[in-house]
C-alpha cells in the first residue's frame, strides 16, 4: 500500500516536476527492506512525484541504470548484500547518478565506507529529513 502511495503523481509539490508537463518527472529510487528506516525515508519523500521502492535490490540497480533515474536513495544497511558491493555496482551503471546513503547518526564506519565506495552524500536519519529532501530536490532538477 505504501508503494502505491509513493508512485506516480504529476506534480511533486516542490516545483521540480518540470515545465508544463512536457518533461516527465525523473524517478527517485529508494533501495531498502521493509524496515522502519525505509518507511521513514519514503514518508519524508511523500511530496515528490515518481518515488519508487523496488521489490528487490536487483530491480533497484536495474532502475538506477535508466536515464530516467534522478537519484538512488539507499535507505537501509542492506544486510543481505554488503553496501560496498551495492554502491560499486550502482556507480558502475551510472557514473554521475547521485547516490544518497541513509545512516544512523552513530554509525561512522558505515558512513565512511559509503563515501569510499561512491556515495554522493551520507545523510543521518534522524534528524536530517530536510537535508534528504533538499538533496533529492537538487537531483531531480
């Protein structure tokens, strides 16, 4: 139900949706499991159009390789696959794709690893929902 609510409106509420509808909204891909943190990230991005939450990491990577992808938000620590490998694969698919990694405020090791392996920015959640929205706004423009 949350996925359906996150996908597909014309206007994203922040003016980044384009110029009169002639340019389709670019996709914001959220990679994460059904964790509390992923749900919080999806809730924070509710004002954006074309937010998708793929059912698998493979699907997230495939969508990240698309030219319509505006950014990739890695919302979980992705315990099933090391984040380093996932980041490297995403970076190989689209060299200039903004990749934002969400971490806990006290997880310095994950933040450092993410930056070393290609993350554009590491965002601590909580409390930085506003920072996340600002970064995503820049990416979709």
